[in-house]
C-alpha cells in the first residue's frame, strides 16, 4: 500500500441498487473523473451520474501534532498529503477495511454503501491510542456530472446549514442537498476554500483533460477514545445519527464474503443490478456504461441462472420484454434499455431465453416466454426489422457499411472501423440456433398447429445450415467473418466461435474441431479471446493512448474475457470430459486479476499481447457473466463425470 507505483492504480467499487456508487483507489487518491465517494444519478438534471462528495480527508491529531491520512495528486506529479504511508493493511472480506498506524495510534476505517439509498457510511474505530486523540474530517465537494469537470467559480454556493451532528450543502441550483453527519457530536470549522489543480492520471492516459478544482467547505472535528467508533455519512436525506450504527451493521450482515474467485464474481454480478421505477436492469459496466440491450441478453444467464438466481432472471427479463415489445410494435421504448434497434439484439434475446430453458426447464420456458419467442421469430421472418432480412438462401443479411451494427462497434469519424456487413457469421449462427430451438420447443409443446410450425422451422433451419457452410466455411478450415457480395473477410476473429458454442450448430464434429483448433492457436490468451489474430492484417493489441488510438485497437487484437465462456463451451462440446483440466487452467488465469485494476471484479478488456494488462471500464457485466457461466459449466461436467 505504501508503494504508489503498485497501489495507486488499484481501484475499488461499491454500488447500490439505485444506480449510485462509490469508487476510488485503495489509497484513497482519485485518479479518474468518475471517482468519488458519493456518485449518484440526479434525474432532475440529466441521465448521467454526478459526483457530489469527491473525497474525505482524515486527520489524526495528538498533542497538537496533525497526521493527515489523505492523498491527492496535483499537477506536476505532486502528491499531498501523503497519508498512504500510514496504511499498514487493507483487506476486503465483506467491506473494504484499512488499518492506519500513526506512532502509537491504530485506526481502522470501514466503508459501506446503503443497498437501497443514496447513503455512504464510513466508520472509524480507534484500536490503539496512548493519549487524547482528535479525529478531523475534511470533505472535498464536486457537484458535477461524471463527464465534466468543476473549476473554481463565483457561482458555487459555499454556504451551509447546520443539521444534527453535521451540515447540509448544495453548491448549484438543480442539485439536491448533500447531508454530512457523524454519530459523535462534532464541531464544524467553516473555512471554505478551493483546492486547485487536482490531477487525474487515468484521464490524461485516455487523452482527455485531467485537472479540476474542488471546494472544501471546512472540516469536522471531534474527540475519539480508544475502542470508540465514529460513523460519518454522506447522503441526500437527513437521518438521526443514532440510527446509523444498526443500519450499517445490518448492511454488513447482508453482504456476501469475497473469499474466492467464485464469490468475488457473484458479488460483482450483484453490482450490475439497478432498480428504477419498479423496473430492474443490468448495467453494462462501471463507471460509464448504461443498460444496453445486447449486453443485457448476453449477460443475463451468467449473472443470474449460473448462480442459482432464477427469480432475478425473471425480473430482469420482464423489463427487457417490455423493451422488446415496444420495439417490435414500433413504439418508443418505455423502459431505460438502450440500443434495442441493433439487428442482432433480438437474436441474442432468443439465445438468452434458450438458456432459461436449459437451466430451469424448456417446459417452463415455453409457458413463460413462448409467446415472446414467437413474436420475435415472426418479426424477423416477416422482414419487419429495418436492417435484418432473411434472404432466399435462408441466411440473415444486414447492412453495416455505414454504421456499426455488431458488438464490434468502434467508430472513427462517424464510420465503423470494422465495417462488418452482409452475411455476418455470428448473426447467422444465432439464427440457425434460434430456428432449431424454436422447433424443439414447438415439438415438445405438441398440438397440430405447433407441430406444423415446427416442421416449417425444420425446413428453414436445413436451408440456413446448408447455406451457412457454403458461404462461411473456407478451405483453411475456419469461418469467414462476414461476406457481402464479392467482399469476403478472411480475418481470423472470435465471432466464428458462436457457430460451434451454441446448442445447435450447422457444422459437423470435424468442422467444429477445425474451427476450434484455429481459434485456440491464434486467439486464446490467458485473459480472454483476442478480437483478431496476430496473423491477420491490422492487428493492434494494445489498448492505450488517446481516444482515436484506442478506438482503432478496440476490436483489432484486444482480448475479451466474455468470449472465454463461449470458447470453453465450444471446447467442451468438441473434447468432452478431456477438456475439463484445460478449462480449469484457463479460469485460474483470471483469479489473479481480482487483485488488479478494480479489486474483486473483471475489467472491460485486456491487451492482446503480454503483459495482458486490464483496460477500459473497471467492471464489465459481460465478462463477469462469461466467467460465471464457464465455472457453472465446469462444475456441471464434473458432477456428470462423478
């Protein structure tokens, strides 16, 4: 912890179900504009999260000597104060916990976020002290969107209003009041001042502006005795301080332990859960993503079914089905799910519902979701989507020349960097799988009408499967990425994995093995599956530099952990039980990642070359989901072997 080279870029994330979060580094030094101790949505202003309380500096005072435990980075690589040198340990079993040693003083700090409220708790416990000790708390306020900066200005309202054991402040019109209170009676010293030139190196690394100013209104001061605990809270509502201790204890009791790869991933899965207006959503990732349709459908099985949370799946799906029906019926989307119009979204929705049938039962899947599956299949078949068409050969065609339409969606100057267009390999793998799954459900449901529909599905699937092999399978034994007229993309990309990982594949065993072997040789890394083979043109595996540089690398060789789930599924389909040991080795590679980037979770992507550094968003739903599905798959195979 005292070595900033090692600890400064290790981040933590605590979330709650209302979409608010607390995120900073393990040493308490903010390095992103998205960092803050209380970051929450302010729907009265916009759809973004807003940083209210940026940080809180603690100072221990003994015999008139002040020891500041805070840490801030300022322009010119200056750090002040340097409180990290007092940290003797950090652990996170249920809640993040720091131990500070200042001479004979031993101070413990714990941090908790209220599950269903915008309320942060920080508890300080004086474990050791040989003389009278004073605790001083200095808040740094931002009151800005996570996408903006704040700078010294004359508009900010620096005044405050006393409340019980604390104060409330609101820097700008339109924002709610921020309440800062403590359980112990304190004295607030009002000394408003701007701290200028705070520097955020992660933003500079990403090619953005990287400095801002923060307002410090003053500081709270209170005595603290050996064995005593004092709780500081930041919230949008006032509460009697005597209620804080039982509420905080109840929150801690409800939390799961982070004592293994699996439990850390389960905790991370719960962090993507957001509840708003009686609807439940999967956030695509932290800190800058919103609920996106494709990410929702790809993530849902791993975030819920793979960890035994069937009812949570059903609640998420209820919101998603509202979005699907709105889209199919040409209505404005009435729930907060974005990018419903992407042509593969409905294909992923059918795959997601298919997983419910596998984990729960196809009978129940048909009872709950048979109607929406029928609506989706009819919508696609009848050509009602404005960019997804069933051609005479049974394959789906989409135009992606001018606009990115697949998960490989990076753009430059408004145009897709990878213009995947025409017959796209994963679209058609998903379509073949959807036809066969729908046929299976109709056949099992029985009845003359269903059986007649099933026969039609079977005929369509046969035509699609034949055309799939004819169009995509090349003489080198792998699948073309997309085909548009005379344009054929021979790049070795991971999208072909879906054709061998899904339950129904148009390829025979020998063909599946050929595809898998090439993917294994050219795409597999210890941290995920490369988005492009090093042998293919344009390989660019390092996701670093300014925005344009990163956009060109985004899907040109970077490694994506969520694809590992599909790769391992394909591996087990081809190699059966002999693949179990290989899968265990692959999963071990992710365990160490829990100690880097954002502790306890998996980042958005990794460099495609050594050292395979984590990049992008600090926690990504599809990646956590993919690994949880892989773990579940592994356990299932082990049970079947026993």
